[in-house]
C-alpha cells in the first residue's frame, strides 16, 4: 500500500490524499480546492497528482471547500465512483459546490475581461472555469450518505467508519479498515479536528487506534482562548466598534460553521440583554442557505444547544438580526453610515460580498474588521493580520485606516493541546503520523510538540510525495 499526498502538504488548503491498495484499488480522502489568490493558486487547482479516472472511491471528511471544492472537477475529468460522506455533509455540499461553481464563473469572467481591456489576445492567457454550475448535479448524484459510528463497506475487504469530528455540521474523521492476509490494517484520517466545549456541535469523538494516521496541524504552534474569555472579548469589541466609535463591525466569516457560531453567540447575548441595540446583518446567500440546513440536522447538536432551544426555539434568529440575500440590499450596507454588525463571507476576504465591504469600509477609521479564523498569508485577511498599511482591491490601492482585530479563538480547528489530546489514544498502536493541512512552520512546531509528548515517527510529507506503508 502507499499514500500519495496530493494536496494540503506543507499548506493549509487543498486537502487531498490518495491511498492505493496492493491490488491497485484507489481511495481518495478529500478533494479540496487550494484557496487564495494569484497565478500559483490557479496553477495548483488545474494540476492533478493522479488521474481522476483512476480513482475508485472518494471519502469526504466534511463540506468546507478546501476539502470538497474540486469534486465537480474530479467528476468532469472522469471519476465515476461513489462519494461517501455523512448525511449533513451531503446536504451542505449541495449548496456549497453550486456556490463555488458560480464563484469560478465570475472570477474567470472578471479575469478574461481584464485581459481584453489590456488587449492581451494570447489564447493561453484566457481562462475557463475549473467547473460550472451544470457540473455540480452529476457530482451530487454520486454522493452516498452514512451515519456516524458504524462500519460500512466500500468494496470487499475495505470498510470505513465515520466518527463525529465536531468541526462543522457533518464533519467526520475517517478510519479505513483494510483486509490484509488474516488480519486488518487501519489507516486513519483526522480531517479537520474540531474543538471540545464549543457551541452548537458535539465534542470530537476519538478515532479507533490505527496503524497509520494522517493528521491535520493547522494550529500546531498555537493555543486558543477559553470560551468565557472569548465572549467577554467579543462583547468588548462590539461595544468599542459600534457604540464608542459609532462605526461598523465587519466580521468576515466562512458561511459554514463560523457564521452560525457567531449568530448563536449574538443570539444568546441578545436574550441575556447584553447586546447593544444595533442592527445585525448576515450578508451571504450561502450562509443563509447553510443556516437553514443547520436547522434540518439537529442530530448533530450538542446538549447545550438542545437545552437552549427549549427557551428559544430559533437559536439563529433574533429581533435585530436580518439575513440578506438580495445584492441591492448588500450594496445599501456599503452606503450606510449607521453603526451595525455585518457578518459576511468569505472568511479570508478573498471572495464574496465581504470583499466589497472591505473595499468600501477599509479607509474609514470608525470601522473595525474582526478576523475570526485562519487566513492564508496571501489573502486580504492574511495580509491585514500582518499589519499592512495599504491593500490592493479590485485594481485600486486602499489605505488601511480601519481597525483590524483578530480572535483566533473562534476557530473551529483544535489548537495543539486539543489535537494532541485527540490523538492520545493512538500512541501505542500508530506506526507513523503524517502531518498535513498546516503551514510548514506550524507543522515543524507540532512535530516537536508531539515527539516531546512521546509520539514517534512524525513525518511532514511534501506535496506530491508517495510513501509506501507496510
């Protein structure tokens, strides 16, 4: 057997790992887009480290686009196997992949229009979308939904078990049970490890002990704030931005998971009478649709949310909250001078409506941008976190005069302590741990942290590297 690391190797996005069995049967773990901007990102997403037609089955850990976003492209290139996921992941992918296709179409249209204006007419410079809206339905037809905690067979001698990962709705770790002679070999893939004691979702459930583990490492060099500190810090930022400065608090947040968590926190603050009387807007059609899907999957909720719903049957709605779909309403927010909170995607500010809010609000010192999760270094969010003084948006240079604040505690990714605890039951059995889904510095730090904690043979694979396992 061998594992080829076809994405998210020494980088955070583009999760994709190919497991080839001794008889040639090929199992792909995730099929994600590399996110960011620039020609190198376009090149990454147009390159395959394997032939899509040769893949026999796809196992999807969760619906985030950096894990699922190339699925329509995979199918378009000839993949004909089944796509195995949890039921909630399939529901989310039905809206997320369509949204991703529309972004592909718009981005390519904008790119080609820009080239035409510059009178560049070389065919190689023009782009076609990675996939289009019409490519999503054939991909969704291949999805097969499964529950947590039960083994299901994808072919004779190969079984899979999903365990609740508590990262986003429907997220799962993946354990492969592969018949080998008279026994079995176990390969584990953590997907994105969620965090314990977070709102809405249940805590991550540990995986069965495995022989080889592919493990995420996003926050391998960091530790997060605790929940009470997070609520207090968040409320202080709201008051400073909207009450003291009378400006806008703009929160770039991924449509899935982060947006619902922020809305739930605001809902609880409003119910407790602690939220200032200011309008709150969720400005993202995808987030609106995703929130509806959250309401359809209460099987994923934790006990605290179920108890809260006895008092408030709608934890994602309150009197001053407005969900916005219409683009004209979104544009009106840019022209408004009134204090408000705007939650808008995407979380890295590299696409979607939040990029327009950034363009229109970044030069006003009354405004505040609150970054609540990981941002790739080359995205607007990543650059703003470093303290840059100007930023190029839609071809214009904008001065950074708004306040930039960061709260990594909102991250749905476990920190290094939480990740180490999650894989603590692997120590006796696991032969090798492969660190993926992390920047190289974070991975090196996490490797040392694990080795100090007694783990042996922790490996940081390169992109495209194949490693034989016996």
